[in-house]
């Protein structure tokens, strides 16, 4: 008697894909442009209005853990070579810290899902939630201000000039906004007007940020 096949829940693959893409967008791998699409799979997984908050949190947790293991690998080296601790403790510290940081990604995913069900568009909820939670991560429990999403753009010289006005959170906000807009593109067939407006707004904001960057860099040259 054969056992019934269980269908693979692709949402978990989407979450893990976001985690891997987030890791690749940071300086160790030098592909900052990936940050602009890294959250799209996770957002598609949790923002369809059907996933419950608990599962959304777990999906976000999985994405965050996959991301931070690849981003804060250096913790192991620091603990072992400067703290003179055994390798297993260094690896354990990295895993535990990655799990803690992934909680914020989990809260982000759960928040997006809950707000989506309450009629708040992902393009509004996602940037505000991610930026707020990133700030909380940076200050709570002595804070962990490293590896914030905006830092992935360290080579995007024009764009990052807005940091003198908005700080790194402003750059993070723009990145997540673009991710949310791209995640909404498949809805073009059912809600063309809304998606077009979102896309246009994102283009204007990115153009304005780069225009400001060009202006500031030109001032420095003069």
C-alpha cells in the first residue's frame, strides 16, 4: 500500500531563497544590487492574505536565519581568535545570534501578513515595519547595529548620499519599498491602477535619491 504524497509547501523555499539573497547582498559577497529583490520571495509567500501570522513568523524566521548565518559568519572567527574560545563555542555563538536576529525578520513577516489581512498594502506596511524593527535591533539589549540592510549599498555612491538627511534607515526604507513594489507586480492583471501607481512612486523616489546624490557629489568635487 503506497503512502500518499505530501505536496511541498513552496512558501518555505521562497523564504529560504530570500535568506540566501539577503546574505549575498552584503559586502562579503559584493552583490549589493541583489538587496533590491531579496525580499520579493518572502513577501510573495506571506502577503497573499491567506497565510496566518504564526506561519508567517516562522517563514520570516527561516529567511532571517538563512540570511544571518551567511552574514555574521565572522562572529565565529572573532570569538575563537580573539576570545580564545573553542571552535564549537564560536559556531554556537553564531547560530544563537543568528536565531535572535532572525526573530526580527519573523516579526516583519508576521506583521506584513496581519496588516495585509486588515487592508493595509504591503508597499506601505513592509518598509515601515522593516525599518522600525531594524532600528529596534540596533538599540535593544545593548543593540546590534551591524549588518543593517542599508549597508548593503556601500558601493552605490550616488544613492547613499541621502544618508546625510535620512541616515542609513532611509536607504533601508527605499530598498524594502522597491522589494514590496516588485512583489506586487504579479497583481498587475487584477489591480493595474494600484500597481502602476506604486511602481511610479518607487521610480520617482529612487530617481530623486540618485539626483540628490549626484548633486551632493558634484558639490564635493567643486
